[in-house]
C-alpha cells in the first residue's frame, strides 16, 4: 500500500510539474506573478497574487509623484511606500519560489496545524473572507497613495457641500464639502488599527492570566477568576462611557480601554483549555525533569492552546470595530476632525434622505469588515476543531 501511495504521489507531482512548465514556467512568473499558477488551475492562489501585482503596479503608475516623494514625507507615507514595495517584491518572489519549489498536490503533513490548514483551504467562504480582511488592511496602509483628497480638506461650501457621488467625488461630500471617499479610507486606518491593537492587548492579558490560573489553581485561580467575574459583572458599554467621560477622549485612550475590558472572555477560554492540558503526560514530564513553572507555561502549555486563542482574536476584532464605531457615534470615541467610521455615520444621521451617502458608505464598510472577520473566525474555528473537520 505504501509503495502504491508513493508511486501515486510521484506521478501526481510530476504531472503538476510538467503542467506548470508547459504553461509558461518562471518566465511568465516574472512577467506577471500568479499567471503560471492560474494556467495550472490554481485559481485561488494565482488569482490573489495576480490581482495584488496588477493593483499595486497600477497604483504605482497612477500615483508616481506621491510614491516618489513618500520616502522623505510623513510617517504614514513612509509606511505606505514600504507596503507598496514589499507587496510588489513579495508577489514576484512568491510566484517564482512557488514554481521552483513545485506544488505537492497530495501533501503528507499529518500534524494538527497541517490538517487544520488543509481543512481551512477547503472552506472557500473563509478563504475569501481572509482575502477580504487582507485587502482592507492593505488599502488602509496604502491610503496616502489612494485617497484623492486630504480627509480634513474643505472645498467650496457653496458649490460642493452635500454633493452626491460624481467623477470628482466618488462617494460624494459631507456638510463641510469634505470628500467622503478620502475620509472613508483614512477612517479605515483608525478603525482597523484600533481593532487590531486593542484585541492584541486583550489576547495577551487574557492568555497569560488564563494560563496561570488554570495551571497553578488553588488560591491563585480563585483570585484571578473572581477578578474576571467582577469585570464581567459591570455593563461593558456603561463602563466604557464612564471611563471615557472622566478623561479627554483620544485614540490611545480608546485602544487601552477597549483592550483592558475584553480580556475576561479570553481568560475563561484559556483557563478551560489549560485545565485539560495540565494533567497531560508532556506537562507532567516537564515537571518531573525539573522545569520551572514559567517555562512549562510559556513553552509547553500556551503553544498548545493557541487554536482557541486565534479564533477568539479573529472574532474579537470585529466586535471591537463595532464597539469603537458605537463610541464614536455617541461622540465618546475618536474626536473630529479625525475621521472614523462611527463619526462619519453620526455626521449623516440628521440627513439620511437628502444626503444618504454620508452615513451609508461608512455603514457598509463596517458591515463588510465585521462580516469578513466573523466568517474568517468561523472558518478557523471549524478548521482548528478536530470534531468539526469534514
């Protein structure tokens, strides 16, 4: 049986290799990254890389003056320049490396992460959602090159105020004749950054406290979990509003508060996983060998509970974006004139019929981003849970 399996793998690999070489090979990969993969039938991988390459090169040609001046410009322009350069170089390098390495149509990996990766790739909706999330973050990083106007620039109030979508203003203008499309792009940087950083803080705190609580148990477990119960007992939105009302609202304060109010859920998840892990043989073997508790927790326990943590993080980013938008809508989040999706929705709430575009487009952006994160999180949960794999 093993000889038949090895022969089948060899035949499949040779057919795939011949197909790639016949369809163009490395030469096509240099001319248009991802094209050889498309011709070989790998539509997902080739399509993503080709779209990335074409989009970045088009942006480079269309915004050449901005790109040329970016290395000596502001920090966000330098970040956008680095993102553009790395994206173009990365697409080219991946396509060539993939052709040289060859693609194994029957991977032999039987590790949990390998099986989870295969299961996730079979979920087309989740793969598309991850692609959308990557697209949103890429656009946010490249905003200085994409946005046609400064987000705070006010045009002619008599001629451009509350004008609908047009060739000049793709998504219209607001009450101060500011371009909605530019503000939407710059608002994406705020909302996506707040979601990512706040969840990173909460995941770090929750993972460490949950691992310590579950592994040590006893009085330490009781103290930590009573603290979790106390934080959860407060209405979250009321707690956020109270804290923000006591201090001057700022982006840093919003990030810190959102990060410090979401860790209890992660702590409970991690604690439950650690309780089932601490009696396993490899943990007991580490203790028998004289490893310190810190080493056992950091190097043996936490790496084995990353699956539920990753799922919680992917789902938590969407929740954080919605919560930040709600605070901004109430005037307690990011303060004007800094654009945020929540403040943009609030700007148009009094004129939903006459100037529907002011609130509609940022509202749709929130919906699509949160939906993408939730679908990606669901796909990760199904792929990482052996009981849910098909």
